């Protein structure tokens, strides 16, 4: 997921000016998903299996909510140039 995040340039990247807001929202959604997985991992590591299982439902919901943000950012970042 971290690698996917890197596919969306940071907002301050001057090389790409289009879609700043879309990229920012996509990066934020992916960052939140990574942090959620870290929390799940931490709970598992210390033996809190119920806590880790309980954290998977919000993760699933967040993943579903992230899809439209990623699609919107992809439409701006990965636009193929047209032949003239």
C-alpha cells in the first residue's frame, strides 16, 4: 500500500500541478489504511486477538470508501496524452 501511495505525487510536487486535491485525498486515504493495518498488527503482536479482529471491520469500510478517491486521483494523475 505504501508503494501505491507513492504513485500519487505529493501535493507540493511542482512537476504535476493537476489534481492536487484529488492526489491529497488519495494519499490521505491510503495513509489511513496503512495506519489501520499497523494498529491491527500491533494488537496481534501483543496477543489482543479480539482487538485486532475488531479493527478489521473499520479497515474494510475505509478501504471501500477509499476506492472513489483513488479512482478520482488516478483519472487526473494517469491521464494518457492524446496524439495530435
